[in-house]
């Protein structure tokens, strides 16, 4: 099953239980990272650039459903997109 891609105006919702906030996401990513090493040799990632990313599966943390997500609008997405106010 293809997992719907998130955008700045959308979010996931589990179609079985309605969960909006808790998901286990399995993804493959190709990234370039800038690592900073301190004098003791401990590293810290200071910058990450995502070159490509594929979401393989999404599991709902509430009901354990696999790949049962849909895209819905985020709250306020209409206002952020410049939609005229009604009133």
C-alpha cells in the first residue's frame, strides 16, 4: 500500500480509530549530515540535509493498524493558504 505523503497543509489520521498524534513510521532516507566532533571524539549532528526519503509503512500506536492512514487538512490550513474568511 502506498503511504500518503504529508505536506505543510495536511496530516495523517488513522481510518480505524481516528488517531491523529501517534504513529510508528518505517522510512528509508538518504541524508548528508554535518558532524562536529569534540576533542574527546564525541560527535554531534549539527546539520542534516535530506536528499531523498521514502515512507514504507505507518502503524497506528493506538489500535496497531498498519497502513490505514488518510490525509486530512491541518487545523488552520485554509487560513494559512490565504482562503478568504467567512463571516
